[in-house]
C-alpha cells in the first residue's frame, strides 16, 4: 500500500474536514458581522470582500481537494470545463482576497497618518472603484489559466487536470507567477506597509488619538497579514518545486512522497481558510502591542 493511501487519505479526511468547517464558519461569521453592522468604511469593506472571496476559494479549493483525495471523487478528471473552471476560480479568488488584505493594510496606513491629506485617501467610494478595477484585473490576468488547463494522461489510462503541460507557461508559473506575483511582491508590500503603519501608530498612541474600534480593526488586519505570510511561504516554494520538476521521470516512491507532502501542505496552509479561526485567538494578544 502506497504512502499516499496510508498517510494522505486519512489525514485529508480528518484534518481537511476540520479546516473546511472552521473556514466556512470563520468566513461566514465575518461576512455576517460586516453586513449586520453595516459597511461604512474602506477597511471594513475590504475585509468583507476578502472574506467573501476566501469563502469561494475555500469551496473551490479545499472542499474539492477533500473530495478528490479523501473520497476519490474528482470531476476535473472527466469534465474538461470543470477542470478549467476550478483552476481559474481558485487562482483568481486567491489573489483577489490577498490583494484586498494588502489594500486594507494600506488603508490603515492612510488612516494612521497625522496629515489630513493622506487620511482623505481612505474613502469608501474611492475604495469601491479601485477594488472593482482590481477584481476585473485579476479575472483578466488569470484567463490563461482557464485556456491552458487541460487533461493530461498520467500513464494509468486516467487523466488529471494540469496547467503545467505547456512548457512556456510552466516556466512563467514557476519563476514569475508563483514566487514573485503571488509570493515576494505581496509579502514585501505587507512588511513595508506594516512597518510604516506601526511607526504611525506609535505616534498616535502617544497622542491617544485612536479609539478602541479602530484599534480592533487594525488588529484584525495585522493578524491576517501575519498568517498570510506564514501560510504562503511553504506552499509557494513547494509549488515552485512541483512545476519545475514536472517534466522529470520520477519513481513511484518519489511521486508518492510528493503527493503526501503536497496534500499535507495544502490542508494545513490553505492560505485563506485557517486564518479566520486563528485570528480570533490571537487578537487579544496583538492588541496589547499596537494599542
């Protein structure tokens, strides 16, 4: 019996389902809270969008992975349209959610500035217009993922859904999209913006100009950015490895090991799903630092 069956299948069934339920609860809880209390500022609107697209990403990614790995139910192997759609939606919603978090952090930076001209950049109407452009951009940007996703024979008279079959696109995905666009750029943005925001908050804290509600909102955004970094790094590096080595002739043992590692990383570090529950645990501790 292979390592994939011995380790991955029961792990995905148990841990994957736990993260699925907690992720659904976390995102739905956030969405409900934001709607119930009215979305009347830019940061709240951005967190609402992030939770919404995280929920879609959760259902498109983790739920379908549980079905595929845990219960051997994978429509992408038989339905080319679903193969393309799942790849397209998963990649697109992931970066939309991540971009909304980055924008929310930038919005908090504007609000933490002492100069009025910078604080005026945080306007709900402006934010809605910019996020519309962001959403359209990522849907257009990811069109090649839909077009190039195809069925590839895995050698056992069965097909798998693959976006690495085109060599040129595989190189772009391996060396530019995954490590830079989905990895280095947002992480550097988060670090730089977070550092500047912390400096501004330190000044505002001395002047006692931040109310409790604003501090809690900042806390939530900072917590989300921390978990995004933690979750993105291992997944990004391993995705690079898989795409770079996709043309190598691999032994059955190596394929089993890769399958085990990929599913373990995907289940534990499914970038947007697990953060909702963890944020509630750490919010109190982070608040003592930035308030």
